[in-house]
C-alpha cells in the first residue's frame, strides 16, 4: 500500500470507502480501511446506492479490511473519519 491518502472509519463499509471512491474519481491515490472491519461484509448497500445516484460510481467490488501498522506507515496522509476513530488509531498503533 502506498496511497497518498488512507481513509479510516470503523467498519470500512460506508464512510471510508465512499471517501476512497470520491478521491480516486478525482485522480487521487487512495485506500480505505477500518478499525473493526468484519470479514466477508461488503460495502453498505445505502452507501453504494448514494454513490451511484450522486456520482455514477459503485462500491460493489469493495471488500472491508482492518487497518494495519503497515498501512499507517505507508500512507502519505491518514484521515480518520471521526474523532473516535482517530483516538483508536492513536491508542492501538502508538
């Protein structure tokens, strides 16, 4: 992973994949992850629908994943999608 931006939310099913898709649509290298991603879950259906209706993009191929120490080291910029996620990143990966 060597993305310019790493967007991190809780489950990596809604906020961070939306941010990743929007950034990439603008030509920005981005990835997303979660602090508590569930294996086997896809993107939230409402997030996919909103993205398709607003921008013509899709999250259908998205697979949620947990953020790793390697992700945090390799990312140019890390964007926590909420204050709680930011605190958890600092606490878990210091």
